[in-house]
């Protein structure tokens, strides 16, 4: 599935309309590169999910790329994986801010991809814990975009809607894909002139989409207004390099399509200072 991304950002001068340390000369490249290249308004999608497949489940990752839009809504989760259920002990209960008796990690399948969630059960629904398993469609209420087990979105069990036979034909693991060669991030070590340029990341690995919290912005070298991030590995002729890929609110929906095998345009923000001190790349598509 291609992104169909525009590469028009390749011709934008990253130092245009920025303050300079001296008249006629740009300021520090890494400081200038951290300035936003996209407006900070959200790109809203209807809460009902993918209209192209009305029978498909909800992409739980939307709770993070559109924070606030889907909270307190009820959505169908097509369970592709379910973890071991656990009782919610007293020390864990404050995490949920609800009367939760049991919890379990689940992965929800949707036409646009898959995402993890922390599913909680109220005492009156505790008898349904054993019924949530691969192949089942479960109606859930979106409680929080993060903060659950492994910081997953928190969802609450509402009802069991039956089986989804399509899930039986969905491979349990990602299938092999061909990966092109893209930009070599190791070049950043010796060439600071690459800061602020637009390059191509050939994605060999894409981790979970995270919300960027205020404390993350303070301790990392992120551009102003960043909303989401994910760890990626960019493939090149000599191997793969990790990076911290960040998204502005208006770009956030594109994060759903960043997956192994895709080639995405990115703007180089800094050589380090990201998650695990990785280089910071900003998504530069539409």
C-alpha cells in the first residue's frame, strides 16, 4: 500500500523566513531545522472509521493521531491477538480511573492497519474475559489515548458482537516485502550540512505510534508543535539506521501508513536528541 506522498517539500529552503545569527547568514542549522514546516491544525477524520470498508474494524491508532476526536466513542475492535487476562490489583487500579476488575492486551485489526490496546473489564462484564480472543469482534469504548499497559490506549469492554470470519484469513505475522534503499543516516555524523534537507527513508521497521507529551518536548530536540512520534529504521546500501520520526498534527494521519517497505519523505531535524538519542526526522509529506 503506497502513501502517494508529494515530494514538493524537497525544494523548500529550510532557512527561509527564519531569524539569522547575522544579516545575510543563516543561524545554527539544528536550531533552524527544528522550526515547524507544517501548520499545527488537526486533520480530522470521521469517528466511524474507514468508509471504504464499512464492515472493517476501527483502527485503534486513530486514538493517538487524532487525540480527543475519538475519546468516549464506541468502536468495533476486530481482535487479531489477545494476551493473558489479569486481575486489576489495587495498586494498578488508579491507572484506569474506572472500576476495572480485569485487563488484557489486545491487538485490533482494521483495513488501515493494526494497533495495540489495553482492554479493561468492569465487574459486571468480568464473565466475558474468556470470550475475547482472535477472530472475535468486540465493541469497546475509547477511554484514553495512552496510559495503559505498555502505555497502550485504554479501551473498555462494552459488548461481544460475534465472530469476524475475515480474520481467519489474515496472516498472524507480517508478510515479507521488498525494501528499497534510501537515505544513509550515517552521513549525518560527518556532514552537518544535511540538517534541514529533505531525504527519503526506506522503512525497514516502524514501531508503535506514540503521543508526544510536554515533558518529551522539553527533554528532546523536537520541532515546536510536534504531536506524534515513532521509531523507524531506514534502510540504505550498507544496512539500517534507527531514527525518531515525528509528525505535526496536520500530518498525523499519514503515520498510519508508515510501514515496512514504504519510502517516505523526511526532513532532517538533528543528528541526535530524539528517542534513545536517535536522529530526529520530521515527516515531510502531505
